[in-house]
C-alpha cells in the first residue's frame, strides 16, 4: 500500500524511528468518516434484509451499540492507498496528500503476521454501506456476543466511506488504540519523490535512509514522459551515497 506524505520534520522523525501514526477516528476530516449513526445503520441493515427490529432486539442493540461506539472511538486507524501512484488517480493523490508533488509516496509491504498479532482488523474501504450492513445482520441477540463479532462490526464501521472518496482506493489497518506503532524497516520497499522535489533533497533522503538501516528500500521519482503532455510515469533513480 502507498502513503503520500509532505517532506518535513514529521516525515524524517517517522522514518528515523520507523514508526507510523494511527489516528483517532475523531481526527479524520471527511464527513461521516468513522462517525456513522449505528442505531440508524442497524435499522437500515435490518430493512435491507427484510426484517424488523423487535422490542427485545432494540434493547439489546442499544446496549451493544454503546459498546461498539465506545470501542471504536478508542481505536487507531492507519490509511493507505492500493491505487496506482501514477496515471489518472495520481493527479489527485499528489496534490491532495503529497504536498503538490513536493512530497513523497512511501510504499509498504506489511506482513499478515503483523496484522493477525497486533491489529483488530484490516480491510479495504468500501464506498457504500454493504459491508457494514452485512456485519450488522450477522449479529446474534440470543446471548451476549463474543468480542470477535463486535470487532467485525468495528472494522466495517471504520472502513465505510462515502462514494465521493472512491478515487482513493483506500484500505485501513485498525488498531486497538491510536498512537505510534513500530514498523519493521524492511516493510518500506520504495520511496517515490514528487515532480517538484529538488535533487539535493533526494540525495539527503537517500543518505539518511541508508544510515537508518533501510537497506532494501528502492528510490524512484515521478517524471513527465515524452509520450504525452499530461501523463505521469515513475522511474527508479540511483543516488550516490
């Protein structure tokens, strides 16, 4: 997955320590992102399955929804894109998240063993409510459900967004709490520099990353190929260390 970042002190600190920040759901800025009305969602989920909520289900659901909301508010979210970093989508990625091509794109390969051991869940973002409704309809009210069931709802809740954001092709890691999490250096497989990054900054970045132990990371840059006026492409670069 890809993470677009501006170049600055926060980026260098993140790379030097090999830590990434999992944001609190309340800090995400898109409308309704991680802030959906679960009571309304459950009602709509039942209706989509041709069911009506009984009084007993309503009482149990209100208690469960409070628990889910409480747990979701204390989670941490790390967002990546699995879309292309060049091509049509990249014309939006770089200006929105890569400091108008003055920043970088970090490409990670995160092992499933890390997700299983340390995350509540990992899932692509769905730009509709289907996944959330499916998770809600699977809940049983016969007995108090195990936390695993609630984890599925939390992951669905935190990976549901409006269709207006579908160009991002986002997926998310969901942790039990926000804050810094340690990533292994070998998980960072490439750094791609935007069109407007000076050569001197690229040189400094390569030198620093090699010093910090990113021995397997490759380096690339965005460029405008001769084949078109509005196209973008990437190429690997060799920078002397």
